[in-house]
C-alpha cells in the first residue's frame, strides 16, 4: 500500500522529515484509511504512528565516547 500521503502529513504534524516517521506494520490498513490531519493526529495519540529516534547522533556519540 502507498502510505506516502499519511507519512507526509505525519511528518508535518511531528515536525520531522518523512524518513523519521514510523508506522506500525500491523495497522497499515487503519493508517491507509486516514486521509486528514485530524485522522493522523488520532493515530499518533494511539501510538500507531510515531517519531523515530535519531540513530545517526547515537552512533556518532558512541564512536566518540566509546560507550
């Protein structure tokens, strides 16, 4: 399924890039039905759509501080 619209709307709401938006793979059909920002906000509140952590910064800190 193409979830590009939902991913773009979620990225706008979460103030992140589209690559940092995580969508629960078990709830894809529910996400596909969401066509408005209000629908996406409800999915974010339910935890179906989330913001990914910045892994690049974590890996950078690990390499410098040898954690």
